[in-house]
């Protein structure tokens, strides 16, 4: 049976109204959420009431940088928090270890943590093989017994970022990791919102509002204990080189650093490797 033009128009109008209603309901649900934590970095410097700046004492993942508390590696510019690794040949940590790069790592440990809700951040990255910026969460006890939630990691390849989950029995080479591939016109060097929705039964990772990975309690319990009922604190950091970049780019040997080619080392030497964070928010 043929439909009249009038019937088609009515049908289209109904669909349009339904879409508008759904959008309004979604926006209403979002607006009804309580904001537990928010920082849009509008102050002249980092808000130390919200964030701790880490100085390297422990060493992880064969990374090439030491973390320092310095405006050379962490600063606010044009309303964004900027992480900028630096070439610092011969830098010595407080425990006597030597590094050629310095960078920044911040956390909310002992200042803010939460259990269940949505954690999200608007971030833009620099392309460069072996760079390892990350936006993530950790439990407050010994790793990995209280879990790790990696909302966004990138190792310098501009077309993808990944999310991952670690815990007892599924740490290190975790089976719970997934990549989001971006269009060439909208890769990681553009602004994206990286988020996780955390509930008592699942972790749903969303990039720009679109689900890219889901990990459920049932899936976790196949490998070990679900440890995502306890509070987690927030972390942002910019590592350089190390075991994850090496596994992806295979860069090691004479003339290069571990997981870091000379071209990226030059990028750091010229202060052109950066992570920009526009804002961070946790809501429930």
C-alpha cells in the first residue's frame, strides 16, 4: 500500500519529536547528576587543595622519566593544565637513580576518592612514538589488590587510545584492554572527552559519549576477584618510553632510548611533547 505524502510527513515528524524527547531525557539525566569533583584549571597554578604533585621515589615500567614538581613540566596555560616532559640529562632522583628526562604526575590520593559514578576529562595529546600520557584511577592500597582503571592511555600513535582494567589475577598483561581508533581528521591531537561509567557490576568506557569498551563483574571473576567496590582516586601523568611503548613500537637498541626514538627525543628536547587537560569531572 502506498503512503501519501501527508502520511510520510507525519511519520517523519513523529520520529523527529521522539529523537528530541530522548535527547532531552538524556540531558535531564545528566543535569540531575551530582558533581563530586571538578577542576577546569582556571586558577593561575594547580590547585594543591585538590591535587598532589608526585616526586619520583618509586620506579615503574622501565620508564625513562623522573617525576618532579616544577613549572617546567606542569603548568596552566590558556585555561588548560599542560604536562610537558623535558630533556634533563643526568637528572638524579632522591634515591640516586639517573634519568635523562623529567615529567609530571598528579593524583588526588588522600584529597578525593569515590566509588561508583562517572569520571571524565577533556584531553588533547601530541603525536610522538614512545610518549605515554594517561588518565586513570587507582585504589588506595597496594597495587593491584584494589584495582586500576585506565580511562585513557596513549603511546604516541595518533590514531588510537586505549582503556584497560587491572586487578589481582588480571594485572600486567591484562585481558581487559581495548582500543578506540579515530578518524584521521579527528585523532588524539584533537580534543576528546575520555570517560568511564562505574557501577557495582560493570565499567563502561566512553570516548566522546560513545561506548568503546565494557568490562563486567562476571567477566572479571573469571580471572580473579572483582575489586571495584572500593574508592579510587584520580591520576594524570605523562610517562616517556617504557615497557608498554616498547611492546607497540619495538624501539630498542643502539642510538635510541627504550621505547623512544630519537625523533621523539628531539620533540621533547624542543618542548613540543605535551598533554593538555581542559577539565576533569566526577559525578554521580
